[in-house]
C-alpha cells in the first residue's frame, strides 16, 4: 500500500506534470533558440545541438510519464496476487489438509504476507529510483554527481545520527542496529565537517616571464567590425546590474539590421574610451569613426518632429537629434509629461544612442557584409536548392566575386533577406555574361518587381520623374570614366539635377510615396551614385527595370516642360521610349 499510494502515485503525478510543462515550454524554447541564432549568439551547429537537447528532454519526461504507469500497475498486481494467495491458501488448508479455519488463516495468511513483502522489495526499489529521477532539480551535473554531493554535505548526517540514536535507546527497539548506525552517521558528520574546514591547497602555476619589449597582434589590432565607444560619464548606461537597457537595445538593433539586410550582422563591441569627453559616444566601423554624439544621461531628449507647439513652456538645453537632425531639447525627467502634451517625442539617452546606431549602420549595409556572411547565405540556400548554388559557386563566381556583387545590390537598396529570387536571377544572368556591371543590370531587370515593391504597392501609382531627351543624351554621350567606362556627370549638371530632385521630394511632403527617376540603362548607374547622396529616398530605375504592370504617374520632366501631375492608367506593357513615358 505504501509503495502504491505514496511512492508510485507521487512519482506518477510528478511525471505527468513535468511532461505537460515540458511540452508547453517546447515552442518557447525553440523560438528562443531561433532568436539567438538570428542574432548571431549561436552558430548553426550550436543551434542544432540545443534543439536536440530540447527534444531529448521532452522525450525523457514523456517516457518517464509512461513508465510510471507500469510501476503503478506492478503495485496493483502485487496487491491482487496477495489477495488471491490469502483466499486460495485459506480454502486449500481447510479442504485439502483438513485444518480448522483458525489454523488455515494463521498458517497461509502469514505465508502470503511474507511472500508479498519479498515480492514488493524490487518494486519498491524501482519506484524509489524512478521518483528520485523525476523529482531531481535541473542541474548541469549528472545524477551521480548530485547524489554524491548531497551525501558529502556534513549538515545532513548530524540529524540522522541524533534521530537514530534516539530510536536506539527506546526499549524494545533493535539497539544492535540503530546504535551502530547512529555512531556511523556521527562519525561521517565529524569527518566531513573536519574535511570541509581544512584549507584547500592552492597550486600556483609558474607564470612565464613577460617580455616588456614583446608586442602581439592583439595588442595593436581590434578584430571587431563595429565598436561603440563611451565616455566615462556614459559607462553606467551599459551596466545591466543597474537596470540599464542599452545593451539589450544594441542587441535589438543588431537583430533588426540582420532581419532587414538578410544576413547576420557581426557582433558589436561596447567599450569605454578615455579619449572622449565624459558624455560623448562614438561609433566606429572598421576602426573609422562614422558617428559622434553628445548625451545628457540623466535627462530626457524632447524631439520636435514637426508637430510640437512652438509656444511650449519647456526649459532645457537646446540641441538636435543626432539621428535625423530634428530640433530637440534636453529636459528634466519631471517635464516628460508636459513635453508629450506639447507634441514632442521624448526618449532617454539609451534610446538616442541605439537609434543613432541603427541609423548610421542602416545606411552602410555593404560595409557589414563580408565573405563569411555570404558563405552563410549560400549554405542556407544550398540546403533547399543545392542545384541552384552549383550553377553559381564556386564556378563561375568565386566567393569574393559574389561578395562584391552583393555589395553592389545592397548599395542600390536591394535587400538580400530573400536570397532565393536574387540567386535565381544571378543564375539566369550568368548564362549571358560574367561581367560585374552587366550582371547587375541583368539582375535588376529581373528583380524589377522587388525593387519597385519596396517603394509602392502593385496597385499604387508610382510617382515618376524623367529627364528631357537632350539632357539625358548629354549625360550618356558625355565624358566617361576610363577605368569603368561609365558616364561621368559634369559637376554643375550634377548639382542641378540633385537639387531639382531634392526639391521635388521636399514639395511632396514626408508622407508621400518615394519618387522614381526613369532613365536609359546606361545613365542609371551614374545618376544612382549621384542621388544616393543628394536624394537617398529617390529610386533610380532604368526603363528595363520598370515592371510591365506597374501603374505610373509622371509628375515632371527635368530639363523640359513639366506635365502637371499627369496620370496614366496605362501600364508599362511594352518597352516605351523615355519621351513616351514623359508624355
């Protein structure tokens, strides 16, 4: 009864609860592994090992839940056998051997109980072993080490010695068993306590003499691609013990960039720098500073995004948002509610740094992509489309050539978050040429829907700007770079085009769809390089890249007479001339 009701039933209940909780936690553990893998905290092999551990743990608790049912059945069967033996022995003694009811009960019931006790010993040991396994606390050590560590604790032996000694002095108790056992427990307590108090000898390993004139590579180089340096006045922002969220936000920035770019961005390094002013931070990319900011860590930055009340009553230090250059004020935290009521956007110093980091790195995706990241992309696609990768790498394109190609795509604003269509377009383009510039043109023509889709939907009218035919011909037939063979735009002309496009974007307002400049294929690359700096929100497309089904709206012709927002429902069915689009 003790085996069935106490040990077996308790172990079975623990197994059921553990199995249910383990299965409920399984999706969360899998998502955590996927998140760590996406953030670059785990490699592919480490993620696979973690998934196997999670699956093994779930299988273990499920198996223990099933085995507890066998133990319970064994205990129930033992009780049934005991009842059968008692009844059968009682009847057999009276009928076969001619015993009285009292004699048969005394003789056969005693034998049946003794046989049942002997049969229950293995079952009891098995139940106790199962209960020990399922009720153990999760630990990195195995079960043997855990049990050994618990028995090596001197604190558990003193109560055992006292209790067994007290039982041994009770009359009619087996003193020959309890008193020696109490003495043994007391001796173990004394020995373990004495050993714990003994000082542990410290082995001092000889340290090699340091040569002051020796300089290693680690002393003069930093292998981290992205580094965030903090003045000593901002160091507390990265102290997680003080509840600072900056480290978590920087990790979130890295994850967000990885999802947007389509590859795992290398890990960031955060360190202090005595070269900086106390409240200054600096972002370095490849050891080169790309952003600097000045913080007020104990204050809140109230940013005027264009909706703030000009007659606000905020008091503080006027400045500008380091990410986007908006007017801002450093205010005391007590004024946060007032700033929100006046239409300001309020953020703390950690958010300002994380946003600035996201902005400056988001403009430089190609600088974060290296051969290792390209190799990881290829390996990920190879698991699903091995034949596609074989047509691209290692022949006819090496890893370095693929990295250069991906750099060009990222510079053009094409995300590689979905590498399969990009590699498919590359495979098709490789059937015609292996020239770098020509490959990009062919791929962009094949990826027209993807390029335009990031600016507007398939049913939206794409705002289009064109160049006057003579102006475009001047660019195409003008000076050429002897190294690349690409047209070179004269400085005055480049400034005029850039200012005109920037003015058009400003006139349309911040909520309007981005405009697209449609030009001849040969003029796309120099104009894209020009507008990438002067008007980064403008798409520069060749006529071959415009999807045939995309509705367009011609808003102006640079260098000619502008049609006032002339709209057309005609789709780009054929390859029209630039004059046809402008009309």
